C-alpha cells in the first residue's frame, strides 16, 4: 500500500503577544478521539506521536504533523483526519485539558513512567533551568513586540502611498474569478492554524506541504501595508459566507492577520509570498502584486522612513530569534535531568496499546 500524504503545520507560535495558540482548531469538535499527552520534558511525547503517525502513514492515511514552534523537529500534535483522531501535547505553554472527558478526550500521562525518587534530587537544577528558559522567552517576546511596532510604522508609510481604488479592483476581480457560480446553502467552517513560525533555527514555513496537491495557486505579494491580508480576509469571509470550508493560516508576527488560505472544494490555494517566506512557484495560476497599487512618487518620498524601518525590524526580529535559540539550548539541557530517569519501555508499551486502539477506529470508516 502506498504511503499516505504527510502535511506539516504549526498549531501555535512565538508572537509579539507571547505564545499564541490555535489549538482549538487542530481537530473539529466532532472528533472520534483526542488523546492529550501529559508529562515533562524528555518523556517522549513527540517520539510517541511520530511513531504512531509513521505507522498510519504507511497504511495509506493522510497524517498531519503539528510542529512545535520552539523546536520544529518535535511535534505538538498529530492528526489523522479520516479517522477523526488527534494526539496533542497538553503541557505548558500550550496547556490543553479534556473538554469532553471520556466520550471524546482522554489523558495519557507519560509522567507515570519516570522515577520520582530520582527526579526529586534534580529539583534545584530543574527549577533553575525552567526559570532561565522563561526569561529567554520573555526577552524574545519583548523583541518581537518592538519589531512589530517598527513593522507597523513601515506599513503606515506604505499606507500613505496606496491607491485603494486599485486595490479594491484587484479584490473584486479575484472574487469574481474564484466564486463565479458558487451558490451553496449555509455557512462554511474556518480552521485556523499557522503555516510558519519563528523558531530557534530561524523562520520556518511549511506552505509547500500545506498547498501541495492544489491545482490552482494564487501568489499574493507586496510590501508591508499594501493590503495583502485585507485581500485574503475578503476572500475568506466570502468563501465562508458561500458555505465553503477553508483552512486559514495566520502570521506569527500578527496572529490575527491572515497569510494563506486553502479552499479544498475549489482546489485553490492563496499564498502570501513575502520575506521571510517568499515563494517561487513556477506553476502559479496567477501572481497578484499589490505593489501595483502604490504611488511611486510617495514611495520615493518616504524611502528614508521605510529603509530605517526595514533595517530596524530585521535587527529586532533576529534578536528575538537568538533568544529563542538560547531557550532551546537550555531546554535541551533541562531534558538531560529527565531522560535518564524515564522508563521508556513503559512508554513504548503505552504507544503500542494506543496505536491498536486507533487502528480499531478504522472499522467505523469502512
């Protein structure tokens, strides 16, 4: 049997607002089963999910890897959409507790497999590392907040140069192209997540994975403040109003601002292409350049402002990433106090048992 499709995304991220989560959208409310994994650093939650995902992918199921923004090599969640099953890391900073205990949600406590007597001897070191990690993240968030303020000024300068009539015309043309003849009943659903994240190894995006398979890809580009997110919000609201379900992916620098939209029923992806996630799709259906709506005379007049903002923004953005990198190094050291004191054979036995239960849900999909 051919392997299933693998999609990558982020359920939460490091933002100017601190850690921001769209965990409520990882899987729909009518899920078959949600397993919430609890336990400290290094207990094997990510490996637990990866191994289950690998087995199900080998059996032909599409699997979603929901990555950790503070360690993109680790998973914060695993979703098997066809089965309606999710495994989610429910520990800090993304504390998740059961909403419908027993009938849908349940806790798998991997903390049961550590040796508490030995862990107590590491109490002082664990407290110290946890405190230092928190300090690094708080510094990172302050840098991101400062970077966002500078970015807002960069946007404001370009606002002055915008021809909004031209921008509205682009929006009207796109809406007519996408939704001509679409008349359904009721409202669609919007699933909110992140396609990109600010991580210890720099900005990462999974837009290739998320948009793979869509035959129509509209690439939206333009400077800050040229109306890209406004255009996407108009498309998203129209799609939902017409009864179409969409996946909406948001910006880590502003987690309420849209970056990308997937409309599965229209086989259509709308993708923002700007640094640090510039895209170069050779098979783009259309490139929508919002810079066409700028008055070049005003842009030139404000060039010294935007140059300063751009350089300052990237300096602050880079400093935030450096603090997140420091936090990751400290977290790796913190894990060394847990890993030697964990009964991984017990964790493996729980994984095998959990996988068997998930495979059992396939009978309801026949």
